[in-house]
C-alpha cells in the first residue's frame, strides 16, 4: 500500500497527465507520436493510418472529460437513464468529435503544417455500420443531444462486426456485399471493458422448487447455452461542455473459445463451433429474417442486448446499494421501438429469480422504470415471435411473459367484463400463438410515445386504441429531431460561417436562434451570399455523384432529392412516375418555361424485399434511358446514388434544393431526413404525413409544396379504390403508364416490371400511388416555376432554415427528460 505522501504524489502526477494541451503544437506532437510509435507508420502512409493516428490523439483529449463525467455520475446517488436500441447509426466520428471538442481549427492547422489535408484524412474513416436507417440515426442524434444537455444518459447497443451491407449497383440491380466497417485492427473510438463482461443464456429448461427456509417459489434456468457479452465503450461528447457520455456496445463471444480435447481428437470443426456460434450473434446487423434461422438469430440479438444491458445496470446498482427500494427512483430505461421490449420480461427475471423480490414489488419497479417509443404505423412492422421459437431459445422469459399476460388480461376483464373480443385483441399472446412485442412493451411501461404529432394521434385512434382506452395517461408525443451539430454545423461549414458572421454561433446549442436570419430573407446581399453557399454545396454534391455514378449534373438545375430506405410506402414509385412524365413532356416538345432538373435517388432495399429491389432496378433503367437521350440533355438527369449512408447524406442535404417526402398519408411515423433538408435550406414537397405536418406548420403553407390525400381521405378511399379510374381521367398518367407498359425502359428485359405495374394498378394497392399522381405532378410544376424566381426561392429557402429550430433533438431530449426521465443535468468541472 502506498503511503499517504506517495498517494498524494500519484494524484498530482495523474492530474498533470490529464491536462492534455488543445493547441496546434500539442495535437501535432501527439499525432506524430501515435503515427510513428503506435502504428509504426510515417507521414507518407495511407490516409487510413493518418486517420487512426489522429483519432487516437483526439480520443486522448476526450478521455480526460470522459473519466471526469463517469466519476461525476457515480460519486453520488443520482438518477440516470439508459437508452436501449438495436441501432446507433453514428456514421463517422472524427469530424463530429473535433467539432464538439472545439479543436477543429487547431487540428486543421496542425495537419496543414505537416503538409496534410484534414478533409482527406476525415474521408478515410469508414461509417460505423451500427444501423440501417432513420431509427439508428435518431438514436445517435439523441445521444449527442443528451451529452450537450449534460444529462446522465448511457446508450446500450450491439457491436455488429458487419453493417447491414454495402450496396453496389450492377446492371441496375442492387448487389449486396459485406460491410466490414471495423476494418483492419481496433476501432480507434472504442475502449474494451472486459471487466464488465456479462453472461447470457439461451435454450435449456426451467426447474421450480420451494425454498425450505422462506417458502418462496424459486425458478432455475438450467442446461442453457451460455454466451458472454463483452462491452466496448464509445465516447459521446457534448458540445464544448466537458461532458462525455458513454455508448456501450456488446460483442458476443463463447465462454470457452477453443475446445482443445476435440481438436486433439481430430474434430477440428467442432473444436471452434461453439466460438463461431456465439460470435454469430453480433456478426451482422439485422440478419434476413425470412428464414427460420434468420428469425432465431434476430431474437437472440434482441435478448442478448437487453439481458447484457439490464444485468449491467443491476450489477452496478448492487455494487453500491444493499437493496432495490430506490431502484425505480434512480433508474429509467427507454426502449427504442419494439426491438428491446424483452427488457420488460428480463428485468422481471432478474428481480424475481436472481434478486429474490416478490412478483408485485418487481412489477412495480419494472413498470416505473420502463418507457416505450413506437416508430411505426405499419402493423406488419410490429414484431411478433412464435411461442415455439421462444420455448426453444428463451424458456424462462416466456414463462414470465405468460404470467404478465395472465395478470394483464385479468385487469382487462375487470375494466370490460365479458368483453372476450377485447381480451383477444389485447392479449400479448395472440390467437396464432405469437408473442406481440409491442403489447409487451406497452403493458410493462409507464410511458408510450409516438414520434410526431400526427403519428401519436394515429396510435391512440387506431393501432393501440384499446390500450389507450385502458391507460390514456401513458400516451404522449415526442416529435423527433436531428442534432444541428452534425446536420448543419458539421456538414455545412460554409453555411455555418455565413450564419456566424450574421448571428453568431449560439444556434449550435440553441437552434431557435436561427430565427434571427428571417429578417434577412429579402436582403439582396444576404440572398446572394446564401445562393453562393448553396451553389458551392451543389458543386460538392455533383462531384460526389460523378465519382460514384459517372453522371454529370449541372448545378444550375434544380436538385430534386429522395434519399431514404427503399419501401413501397415511401413511394419512390410515385417519384419515378413523375420522372417518366417529365421525359414524355420533353419527347413531345412540351418544354415551354422549362426548369432543368436533376433527380437524385438513394437508399437500400432489405435483402429479402423483392418489390423494393425491383423499384431500384426501375429507377436505374429509367435513368439509363433518360440520361442517354440526346433530346433530353440537361433538361432532366436521373441518378440512383449507390450505398447511401450517413457520410453521403452529409454531402447530399446541404446541396439539395427540393426534398421529397411523399409517403402515403398516415404511413410515415415521423421522418428525420425531412428535418435535415429543411435545416439546410431545402424546400419540402410532401404529403401531410409524419413530421411533414409540423414542418408545414412551422414554415407556413406558402413555403411548403403540399399535395395528395390526407389520412382520413386515404382511409375512406381504401374501401373503393379503383386505380384504373385515375388512369382514365388523366392524359398525363395514360402517357406514363403506356410508356411503362410498352417496355420502353426494359426493351431487352421483357416482363421484369410486370409486378410493379400490376401492383400500382391493383385496387388493393395499400399505398394508393395513382390516387396522388395528378396532384403530385401539378405541385411539382409549381415547384419548377417557383425555382425560376431566384429571389423568391432564396427567400423560401432562408425561411425554411430560420424556422427549423423546433426540429433539434435538443428540444426532443428536453421533452423526454421533462416528461419521462426527470433527470438533473450534471455540470462537469474542468
């Protein structure tokens, strides 16, 4: 044991070591040290190694704040929240960490002094493949805002070795390649915390017995397959406030990595089979669950996440406090969609089986700590797992779910006596013997929220109406947002500089400050500066498109963009039909007062989603014909941008003029791409769906291009929808369908688009694409004409950005905290 004097001396040394310089010379010195002595490289090495060396140098500067944040959160008893999500689509981290640390300028100068380009080094970082779309990107934005608001919130997710997939386009078709985003060697932003490894069980059986001393029923989960969950921590810095929160990602490994006796016996495959089987759990983001093996692996992933995370929180609590009396008072769990809803059953298992609480006490703790966010209005997207699969993989959690359901249905019968139909509808175990995960989350949570005002109302009126009638106090709305640190300050440096010149930089933490530019919306000099920023961003986007696709875009054309997951309800098909309509007009010579347009699509189709893949093929075939037609020229260009990802969006959204948000009304929960585009001055063309409703309210009718049926009209039309009537009534639609059905876009591939044609002409088409066609092309023409009036378009662009303040996740997270978590912000001392 060190003496008191030695201990004091050690504290002084540690304190000195923690004070790492933030000046150019300090960053330069540490960068060279890591490059030469840790990585064994030199200044002429590939950009990837330069990126790793710089990341280590910047991580050192985060580490001091990270350690102090952890200590501040744990030195006294304070309430903390835990955000459980199967996805955290964080993208690249270097640029964002430089911004939030406040060392961008010093780092850029340090690299310049060494003859290096910081932007090129940043480009070498691969997007972290921890998500596949808006759900995961939202979770990443939430973590950024929680750190900026100095809220004690920890994220829990999975450390997938491979992302969803890397998308290639060959002959117009989507080709999926493995996305090994971790690359060579360790990920520089993570710290392995093996001391917090947790043990997860699958399979086996349960055995009951009565404790002879207490008379309490005890349940043992026995003969199970055991997998270890090893945590890797990633720092999440707030903006210039010394707070660095933690995202803990779990990686699966076998308890026994290698069976030597089997190897020596010649059973080489069996010797490593257990290791391979365990590691498969976190090998790939969201396996294709169209097969039984895929379903089994996905359920394993979900339980692996919640069991490891809840064990982690419970064990940390037990290390400090003797019982669970105050557990609910000081802990909150937010379930990001239905994927982590097994947390309800798992917390009950831990409290009842492991900690010996009686059922009622454990249930009270569970329901006071759990809160559930729903992200979909599509019934088919609400996960259900067969009881048979549960029995095979999770026998003990299934028993707990049965007990939860039994007690819940008793409550329902007391509320509505003899209403057997309502009990059937509300049962967590449905009539097909499936476990309804959303219902489990609702029953086990004290808060249920949607993610846009319309979405939340539709949940109460439709999807979860029975539960709303039972517990109206549980339901609330938390409209989504995006973090302006990444989606304006980081991705649009020229606009950031212009805003800084005019209104300062307080908007980086208080986005409503953008309102201060609205009085400049008609100022000619400000409009010119705004225009120059937009054109430079369009040039950057055009260069990226040409690199990736070979298609050259004119930055004088209107950049019309739809980038998002490829899904029928998002209606990329409607956009394609409009493109064909424009092509027909050009071929017919109908180009008076024409506005040149570049239409950019991007997004991935789920590997098992055949129709979405066909839509990608159609977009690419149409693009090939249009772009090669000499009659068209620059009047119309069409591009499918491959492998859409966070880092691509950081170039796309600053360069967009018109943002396509055209889902069938009543289908999109919220959307966040619409907010990113708006924040960067794009105008929205869209239906009254999801957060479009609130965007239009914010910017005013005159600054939003609205079209299409509204939700009640969609529901009314559903009973007598006849697409052929819309074709008969519209000459424009007749021309489009005629060209499509003639095979003009697939002359040497006969019949490949028949499924698409049949789908949109079917009276059972749930997306009612043709019902909105005429309205859509009329409003598109309004947008085209509006674009020709540069001054008025710039005015609308500036107003869109100026009024985007309410769509910051800073506002969203403050609402979560005020209404659900009730945490105290913690100031971190330097």
